[in-house]
C-alpha cells in the first residue's frame, strides 16, 4: 500500500508558471472561445513540487509535465469549451495543474464522494455495508444509476454529511448541492484528485478494505460508460474511473472523468473536468485526447 504524504506541501510548493512559454496559445481563428473567460488566477497554471513525508524517493525521478508539452498545448488550443485538470504522479509525488481554481459541476463523478462518505460512516459505526447498500453502491458506481445515487445520498445525510466528510478529506473547494440535486455539486479538479487519493493512499478516513471495495467497483464500470481517462493506457493497466455527463445551459454539455491509472511504468491520479461542449461525444473526445497525452508523457523519463 502506498504511503501517505502531505497535500499541504504539494500545494504550497506548487510552482505557478506565468511565462508565455507555459501558457496555452490563444485559440486559432475559427475555433469557438471557451465557455467563460478565466480570471487571472484561473489562467493556465502548472503546479509542480515534491512532497515531504514517508515514501518520498531520495532522488526523485525526472518527470515530464503533461500540461506543458507542445502536443498538449496544441491540442487544448484546438478544443472548444472550458477545460480544467489535475494530475498527481504517485511515483514521485509531483502535482500538475491546468487552470486550478476553476469550479465545475460534478454531474455523476460526485458518486465517488457519496460512496466514500458512506464507507467512512459505516466504518466509524463498526457496521459493514449490508446487502441492500452493496447493491445500491454497485449500481451507482458501475452503472452510474441515478436512483441508487439518490438513495445513498439521502442515506448518508445529504449535502451536510458529504460536506463534513469532504472537510475531513481535505477538499477545500467542493460545495455539495444543498437542494438535493447531487449532480449540481460544484468542485475543482484538484479536489477530485484529493478525493481519489483517499482511495489509493493509506489514510485514517478509509481503511484498506473500504478503499479496495470502492476501487474495485470503479475498475468494473460497465463497458458503455468506460471512456475518458481510460483512453491511452495499454491493455492490462489498472484503470479505476468514474465519469459524469449532463446537458447544461443552452444545450451544452458538462463532461467529466476522474480516475486512478497504474501499470506499465505509470502510477497516477487524474481529474479532467469540461464544460461548454456542443455535444456529449465532443466532450468525451476532448477528455480522451487529453488522457492519451497524459499517458504518453507521464513516464518518469526526461523529455527529449
């Protein structure tokens, strides 16, 4: 099991790159602008730091930042809509951010949060999930069943309970919807990577059994819904993921994908959130293009 590490050190030590060389080029003529303008704090930013704590290699291996490669800059400039992302390379504890601080609607990726909250509560009360809850959890994660999600959202205590768990998990910019519309919870890519970290790295909120249980469901998402951050990884690589998709204002789509990728020299957490997509398929294609570049550039070798 992976060792815990300091999120405070990761984020505090993030390098904010403001030079033109690291900014994504302006969109070319004929490409629609982003759904909304980014504030100065939301402009293309890259975070990179080595974390303190156990498990840190004495000499961190070099790592390519996928968001600063020429291939990624060109690809992002070619796509419509708003995009934000985060990657945590678990192999050397380096964090990479694209447009940090941008909040997006979760859609169904919040189901990961719902189940973590439930598992934490059941663990605290020394009552393992019963058969009914296991059936709901399986439907919610593997088939993205919305009725199952609503049942579990209500069972755990709704927005207030989710918010309490998120605070314990170190999420600072996630706002569960207080009207009960769980898919309208707001979050950031960084918070989603923090949430995934609770499933992969040993911690006090979720024990080994709880983490393995939820990751197992995420590894078995039904084929029809298995897209997004699983694009790029080679056959046999572990990919535990959850996707979210919903039409939003003016018929545009919110398309999100989060997950854990491990194998073939890679070991990372990734969250890609997008809005302003003209169709569902367009948003999926955007995320999969980003995911392929991340996979190809996250290997722990210097860029040549």
